[in-house]
């Protein structure tokens, strides 16, 4: 990771060292409200950012990552009970991880204002750079495209484009589940089972693969691929924050292992093939 980005992430998490982890998350919508207040009427290319503003990007990224973890658990629990909802929850786990990465790297989309806000260094401080959204910049594309093209992540197979027109894409798999007619995937419903969840998580963590398996709409519901890629994106975010702010950081040390997760969700990747993929440091 280049020094400028490391400095930015460190600055984002630094104010959280003085807060109780239990009280660190602000109210819903805080970041969008803050950016709207700072940047309106959006006539400038950049406005000054206060150090405390950067903290909200850090909490937003971690909260989004927690959504990813929770959605992954829902997906794995529903694997057999509801393949459709399992695949949708698995996709959203990935999407929340993508948004977590984007916020961690300093990007936030103001949907109602049609603006993209990017943190940038300027002198000894920070600014919010503003860019008008294009008509086709939907959330489920713009964040994925940002990570795919980011200098720190370009070439990483876990950060592909989200293309609804390509069957070998996360987006097309979600579209198939949500919008296609006559999917007809309705097994006899089985109640959620903690023992089954344990076995499923262990399988996802230990499965042997030689490449990143993008879900394919042509194999719908390609649940295993959806869950594998979602799980590894979750792990990758956790490792990045560990590497930049450290696992003992007052706020992150609590959030990195949420109390509601099952003990079998260890965020470990034991497969040597994936060890090679993770060997490239961000």
C-alpha cells in the first residue's frame, strides 16, 4: 500500500482511539448528512474536510463490513432452505464488502444529490473532492468500478466489474434471482439449523479452488460460488484493516470479531491456493 493511502486510513481511524467502541457508531445517515452540509451547493471541485469528518468514513466502512458478515451468515443458513434467497443474500454480502472497501478508501456516493465525494490529501490536511454522477452510475456498478480501477486493487480477481449483461458476474446472478421469470427453485423448507451453519461455514472456508469462482447466472443458483467469493471479500477487508490500523486498535479490536457471529466463523482461509492469492500485499 502506498504511504498516502496508509496515511489517509490511519487518519480516518485515529479519532476513534478516544471513543468507546460501543458508542462509536453515529446515527443512521450521519455521513450522507455531513457530506451534504459540507459540500452544498456542489459548485466547487473541492471543500475542506475536518479531521473529525474522516472518522465517519471509518465507521461507515466498518458498519458496512458488518452488514456483509451478517448477510453471509443469512446466505449460508438458507443454502438448502431457499436457494433464491441464499443467492440474493450472498450477493448482498459481496456488495456490502465492496461498499466497505470503497468507504475505507475514501469514496461515498450521495445518491439523492447525484454526487460522488472522494477524500483527497491537500497540503497538511484533507479535502472532499466532488464529481457529478453520470446517468449510468448506479450504486451497484459505481462502487465496483471504483475498486476495479483503483491503483491498489486493480488486477485483484476479487474486485471484478459488476456487469449485469455478462452471465459470469455478480450482478447478473442477482438480476436472475430478482427479475427473471420462471426460476422455479422451491425445495421443501427446512428450519435454520446451527449445526448445518457450522458445517457450511467450514466448507466455504476450506474448499479447494485454483481460481476465484465468479457466480454464473447460467448456473443459477450458483450458491457455492456466491458464498465463496463473498466470504473471501469479507476476509480481505478484515485483513486490510488489521494491516493498516492494527487488530488492537480500540474501536477495531471490538468490531473485527462481532459478538453475534458464531464461533465457527473465524475469518480464516486455510486453503494454500488462496494463501497465494492473499500473498500480494495491498
